[in-house]
C-alpha cells in the first residue's frame, strides 16, 4: 500500500470536512507515492516520535496532533530560541524519510472516537455538544448518562481510566448523572456544555474563569490534562490503520511521554 492510499483511507474515514477551518490535517511531510514499510501511531508529531518510527523501520508516523497548525518560519535540526520544535520535527521527518499524517479535529468529531472516551467512564452516549440528541452525527464532545453518582466518584473513575491526577471544580458530594467527555481543550464550548444540561464536563483543559463560571452555574469540571485526555485516540488510530490493510505486525504505538511533573509526585527526569 502506498502512503497516498493510506492517507485516502484515513481521510475517507475521518473527513477533512469535519475538521475546524483553522486546523491542519492530512499529510504534512513525506512522499505520498512511497510504499508503506511500517507505521508508528502517536499522540504528538514530535522529532522524538519521528526518530522512534525510523528506528522501528516505519516510514509513516500517524498522529492526532498536527506537527504544526501554521507552518514554522524555518526547518532546522533542533529547536532553540530562534527555531521552534515543529520545524525540527519536519526537518527530522524529511531527513529520516518518515511521512507525517495527522487526524486532529476531524477525529475529535468522529462519533466512534468521542464515544470511546465516554465508554471509558461507563457513560451511555446520547449525542454531542453540537447534536445533543443524536449520537450518530459528527460533533465535538460526547454527551451521555452514567448511573447516578457523585462528582468525587466521577473524578476517581476518570483518574483511573485516563491515568491522570485531575483537577476538579465543584464539591465532591455533588450529584452527577449526565456528563460530557471531551478530549483536549474545552475552548469556547462552555455555553454548549451548559445548553446540553450536563452535570459535569470531563476534558483535558479549560481556562480558569471558564471553569469557575461553569461550576458556579451548576456544571462541574474535571480537568485530566490535555495529553492524558487524548492518549486513547492512539489506539483508535492504530485500529484504523490496520483496517486500511496495513499488517498489524507493522504497526506500533507510542505512549505520550510525560513532559511535566507536579510537586506531589516529585521531579521527573
């Protein structure tokens, strides 16, 4: 299979039309006519992920996050005060012969992907922020119901399901029945969350004042960390690559490395 054929399959499955207008999805670097020798699936299109792919003999890196949204001003071997990490990742990809394919907000809107996040919390999906009454339509966020419980229990469940130490807005004894689950940033979707009549939003990140406003208006927030909330997308993309016809033995996955630490855990190397 060529890289172009793999790309075509993935974009048929996760259409570009589902992506945000500002997003950069699809093929960012590489030769579309080359034959696929192997695929590494990762959350981020970093230089480290490119090197991991090349070391495994894979010439395709499939990621959720694009290597860049807007093209960097330069492409250099390493990021520094003048050159950013995106340029270094593209430089490494070209140098090592690794093509980069990214499925970002088009994957976020996919019912299979977003409902998978909800399933990790035992929720029954009913819709999305954009289509709260139809779980089959593309849309951001999975809105659904769980057995009546408390915010404290939801936070503990989310911590285990996403391997996270979440920051929680709202009293732990607050009753929770209807939730929304969103990978990544809540961004400007707070009002849609409220209009979906959810008791809690579980997402990667959200602004301080957004969280404060939501829980004071009756909607609690559980912040998992952007990376932890979207790591499950790696498995979804890995299965999609296999469905395209790539031999599963030629597909590898990469756990998103922790790039930060908390004082409760101690310093990380």
